C-alpha cells in the first residue's frame, strides 16, 4: 500500500459522485459543512475515516517492528501532520456521527497506549488533544483514560506532560464543580493511589503531584487523599518522600484558588488588598491649609489613621479568610505515623535539609495531636548547640513538640541544655535572645519546668543594654506574672490579676460540673436583686418589705442555729457536747471578766435562738406557744441587731464544729437548688451568659494590658515561627549594605538650600515681615525714624575718627 494512496487529499471524483462541485474542499470548511448537514456528508466521512485507519495501521506496524522513524513513515513531517489533522477532524465530528465513529475513541486510546513512545512529538500532542476533545464532549469517560494520561506524563515530552496534567486536574475539578460525585471520585482515587504506591519512581512522582494539586485546590479535600499524601513520606524513593514532606509543611493554610481567568485573579487581588479610604477634605487640609508645623502634624495624623485603617482591614480580612487547615488533622493513626517517621529519621542517611524536614513534620504531628513520643526529646538534645546549622528551625520544632500532656521529666534534660548552652554571660547576644525566647515558649506550654532560682536568674537579663536580650527577659516576666507570680520577686510581680495563680499539675484536668458561665448569670441576678431591694427600700413598699423581713429572720435563724450547734448551749443537743464546750471555753476565755461576758452573751443567744426557732416553725405552719407569740417582735429585733455583732464568733464556732459545717453545706445546696429552680436555661439565659462572658473578657483584657495566656487548644493549632524567636536581633551588615541604606536615606531628602534661596524660590504671597516694610507709617513716626538714623550715623562717625587706620610706625 503506497503512501500516496494512504493519505490523499479530497479528490474531485468522490465529490462529483456525490453530486457536488468538483472544486477541492479543505478540512476546516468540510467540518463546518458536516456540522450543518451531517446526513449529506456521510460519503466524505467514510473516505476520511478509511484514510485515517490505513495510516493508523502503518504507524502501529512500525511501532511493533521497532522501525526507525528517520527513514520510515514517521520521518516525513507531512505524513504525521496529515494524520494529526484527520484525528482532530474526526474528533470534532464524532458527536454528529455516533454510529459511524463508535470505535474511533477506543482506537485513539489504543494507539497512544501502544505507540506513544515512538511517535513524533507533534503527532503525539495532536492525538492527545483529539482524545481530550472527546473527553470534554463526554464521548469518553475520564475513568477509562486516567491511567493513560498518567502514563503520558512520564514520556519526557514537556509540552505533552503539561497538557496531560492540566487536563486531568481540570476534568476532575469540573466533575466536582456542582456536587461531589463520591463513587466516581473513589474509583479515580484508587487509580492514583495504586500508581503512587508502586515502585516506579517517575510514575509515582507524577501521581503525587496530581494528588497534591487536587488537594491544594480543594477538589479532593478528604481524609483519603490527606492520608495518601502522608503515607508517601514512607516511599522507598527519597525524591517522593521529600516532595510529600515539603507539601505537608507548606500546605497548612490552604486558600481558595479557582484559577479561572487572569482578570478575575487580578480583581480578587485588588479586593483582598486593604485600602484606606479617607475624606478629600482631610487630605487637602493636611497639605494646603495652615502653617508648616501644623501641616506636618496633620500629615502625621493622616498617616497614623491610614496605618490604623489598614491594620483593621488586614485583621478583618484574616478573620474572614478560610479557617485553619492542616493535612495532619486527617491522620487516621497519628501516633503510628509519628513513630514510623521517627524510626526512619533515626536510620536514614539523607542530607541535613531532609532530616530537618522530617523533624519538623514529626514535631508538628506531636504538637497538633498531643502525642507522647518520649525518645524524640533526647534525639533533639544532641543537636541543641548555638553553632548548629539552622538552629532556630530546630528550636522551633522542639517548642512545637511540647504540650501539657508530655511529662515534665521527659523534657527537662532538653530544657536544661537550652538554658546552659544559650543563656550565660559568655554567650553571644543573639544566642541569649534566642535562648530566652525559646524558654518562654516552652514554659508557656509546660510551666512546671521552671524553678524559682532559675527564673530569678533569667529575669536579671532585663537590665541588659541589648534590646533583644532585655525584651526577651521582660516577656518572660510578663508570662510568669500571669502563670505563676509566686516564682517572681515581689518587685517583678507588678499587679497580677490572680496573685495565687499556679500552673496545673501534670495530668490535672478541670471538669465542668455545670453549664459554663452559669455562675456569671447567677451573680448578675444577685446584683440585680440587690439593686431592686435598694430601690424598693428607698421608695417604699409594704409587701416587699415584709418579704425582706422574713428573709432576714430566716437568715438569723440559720446563723443562730450554727452558733448554737458550735457552742453546744442549745437545749435540744442536751449534754452530749461537753467536749466542744470545753474546747470553746479554752479558746475564748482569757480572764474572769471575759468569761462572765461570754456567759451572758451565750444566755442571750440561747434565748434568741429558741425564739427564732419558734418563729421558723410558725413560718412553716407548725404550732407554737402563745407566750412566744407575745414576745416575738422584741426578740426578733434583738436577733437582727446581734446578727452583725456576733458574726466573727459565729464563724469561729462554725469552723470548730463538724456538725455546723455539715448543716452549712446542706443549707448551701438547698439555697443553690432553690435559685436554679428547675435547672433548665432558656435561650435568653444563654444569650445573657454570652454577653456577660464578653464583658468579663473585655475587663480581663484591659487589666492584662493586651496579654492573655492562650489555651492548650490554641497552642496546639498555632505554628511556631522561627523568625519570631530571633525578634529584635540585629544582624551585622556589610559595608555595601550600609552604603545602600545611606543612599536610600538620601533619596527622599531634598537638595540643601540656604534660607534666602528658599525665600526667593517662594511662590506664595508676602510674609508678615515683608508686609511691615510696605506698611504706610504716620508722618510723625517717619520724622522720628529719620532723626534716629541721623543721630546713629553721627555717633558712628565720631567713633571712627579715634581709630588709627594708617601704616604702623614699628616693625
């Protein structure tokens, strides 16, 4: 079969046989005509399809025989171009001829699978584009050709690799654009995961790149894809392990990336950048109104306002942005992942940068999931030296691996080595500053590591003349003012919020036994009740006063009952509390006069307590004696007066009596249950609790001057930035850098000019002094000025005559 017969142009004979003009038609023109009238051009379609099949057979035979493409069919560029054009032509018209071209997509796929490696680059791209067109027209399912497109990315053709990669990513993204197609996604993920777990490094690298890109674009944003990327850290190839580690370290804050158009990206960029909007009047006044000094003040105020607005807009944009995300959150077995990666770190022979990446991933996993990996801290200990390469990244990883669930004894050797190696008098300034910052961050997570003597020694560095060292020491003082003020010297404690604050012991957990914040609601209700009582007492009200009176009588009954139980003088207790009486007598009686006074007071309290008990029985509906009713009012007033006078004695008695403490606890429980009523909070109560919490937080924030100790959950999520450990540390500049700074400072400064030159250059009106010279003066003032100037000239002339202005007579 000759080449001319295989690939011939549309000759006039078949066209005239079909009843059309004999002039030659091009493929694009024929394609448009076939789309308009599919039924009328079946003869031309059959002819082109036969030509395509014959050329396809030749290329497949050449691939089977490993025939060289230099002298064969593939060596002719026109032959390859014609085959590519016919493949693209048939791909365009396939939707209009589904029956005639039913086998065409499978033929293309098989052709690429069998002979893609031996095809010319241009023909390979043309056939791939034809297959992509069929997939976009939904003539071929992406699941059938996904493995083929992953294979095409490994051929070494850069253009083909970009084409196949972008098609896979965009087709899967378009498939999940409206809703997630879970069954189809799972089938596609299985294909990619199987390629990733294979031993072939090139194919596994391309599958990992595709998986990471889909995960970054939030297309495959699930646990399966995150765990597959994490498992790639254990691949036998070091290149794939490094790629997985770098993605995990860089992909913790994923932002939306739609990759739509360049214009839309620019619009998004302009909307995201903070813009300060100020009034035109303020800008005009700052530059054109007032004197020079007032203009400078207005301009400085304007710049401050712009900085403040930009800061607020930046903070609001950060709050409105996507929430924190990390692939480590989706780890199914975080402890197993950390242990396996740590064992590989201990045995691997990779370069130092790779080991640092593995260290960071392990530390991030430990801190995020609060794991316990005790061997990790001694492993870090041998690298903690001031001269170690990338020491700040290493220390940041050490800080990240510390949390409140780690025993302090496990971290103490590492902590002591940091103190001994970095913070001493012969260490460099940079090392001391970094060491103090690291100590602060570790103590923020595990405060139990710090001792009183060590803290007082470290605090002395606040007097250092270096800003970095003094600032780090002050930050340590600020931390322990909130965490444990008792470790500081009295002059360093300042005015802490809670002077008795202490760090929680290891394993200590605060368990909520009630609705969080309900005590704020109760306290608010109590304050409201007290406010209402004071208002009612001011303006009167018989019923309310009676209720308050009954409450006071009940309170005095309880207190007198406690007091009587503590002293043992009540008649109901009988003679059984003699030991308590002896103890009370021993503590209270100092001399004979005091003893007699106490006996009289006890007798009065016994009488008051008995009558108050009868009043309480009357309030509860129990029968009482008439005598007690007759003398009740006088005794009630006496009991109310004694309520405050005997309060200290009642407290002492309550502390010494176990029975009184029990009754006090029962009374508190009964009081709490009566306050909470049925114990069910309404939506209004929860809203009020939220408001009270906000008020309390605002008060604490004002009292703490902006410093607030973060919770363990906040520290768990927060990443430790190594650059912040080097805060305020000034690096030594070279001579070229210093000269560049000097020249940069001279650019904004104007050229030096004398004051007179500046005045002459002035373009505005006259100054006040110039106006005074031109002011019209009265005649008398003019004469006085002339006379004054004449006298001054005479005085000068007389003085000048006395001086010798000639040549000296001596040598």
